[in-house]
């Protein structure tokens, strides 16, 4: 695994992450650029996917109600580059679900209306078409774009108790994860917004991904009745569990810092992986950072 880091972040990245060696590489089979929050670009050869685009300026939206630190306005951090730069080489968009922190008005207005656009179900397809997009595709269980194979994986965006609440369960909704298999056979698994549940173990056993992209911010609900298990996505303990289960894989931790309800930030996670001796297996990209695998 090789990493390309903007010069402005180099010293800080080394001090915080202290993980794999840093160097540049060209024409690798698989590369990833972290944009911000859950927004990333994944490239295989000449095919680039933009995943979960949220492009708003700092403070554009109110915090999510009934969540941790809901008084803060989202997003908390700026984009590391212009929207034009982000979109320059994008061939297709993949939307794991339609929550605001994965799909916002700024992205809806900026994206070309005819771009190939993958969603998880007809409900999300209808929502995306409603914003004028004309090339919307519901991802099959096993699909393909260009030379990249796409496999859907299951998620659980919160506890069973949360889904038992009709209103909260509806708000949490459905989410998809995606395994990307390159022509060279490398597999990158975008785990998606999920807690650890049986489906995670099943996906690991089935796909054995080389790269595992974890939404690791530990986003939390604030209700007292969920205080013992408030998270609706994975957290730092889940990152450690992922490393223990897949010691030969690279784990990339994203979806931190930018949204009000995150309980884990990059600094927290960097300290945690150092303390647990797994810093060489966990990559914590800064906004704008590129990594080649």
C-alpha cells in the first residue's frame, strides 16, 4: 500500500498516524482519495467512482435532531478542494443511501444530470431522479461498471432496538455496502453506515477484501433509552475488531470530524490504534489525501 499526501498535511499525518511508509505510485490497480466525511473517490485503472457526495460549505445545515451534539451545524469542516476539482475525472456516482451527510443539495446541483448513478433501491432511485438525474441505476446484487465488478453487501444502520421504533427505524432506513473488484483481482469493501452485525462477518468471509473502508465515527443517538448502545455506525473498537479479523487487509477509517453526531475523530482514533499496536494496519486519511494500493 502506498500513499500520496498533500504537503501541507505531511508532517501532521506522520505524527498522528505513524503507519505505513509514504511514497508515490502511478498506475496502481486501486486508489482511493478521501474528500471529506463519507465522500470518497475510488479509482481502478481509468474508472473513477464518486461515493456519497456531500459538498456543502461549513455550517450549511442544522445538526441532526436527537443526536450527539445536535446544536452544532453541519458540516463542521470545509472541502479540501473545489467541487470542480472533485468532479473532473468522475465516471459514475454510487450513493449508499440518501441521508443528508451522504447526499446534499450542493452535490445535487453540481453533478452532471446524465452521469451514471447507482443507488440501492427504487425508493432512492425515485428520489435521485426527482433532482433531474436521467441515468439512475439500481445496483444488482452483483453488477459491473467498466471493468470493475460491484457486489452489494448488507448493513444495519443502528441497533435492533432502534429499528423496532417505527419512526427512528424509518429515519435510519436502508443502506448498502459495496465490494469493488478490480480487473487485477484486488477487492475494496466500502462497509457503509452500519454497526457490527452478522452481515459484516458474512461479507468478510465471502469476499475477503484487501482494503476495508470503515465509516468509523461512531455516530450516536442522544436518547436516554439508547445510552448503552447509542451508535449507528462503527467506532474505534470496531476498527480494532476489523484488524483482528482481517490482519492481512488494509483498514481505511473515514466518516469522522465533519458531522455533529460523530463521537470519534481522527485524533482519537490515531491515539487508539497506537495504544493497541495496530497503527501499521489502520489508515486515517486527511481530507484530500490520496492512497494507492
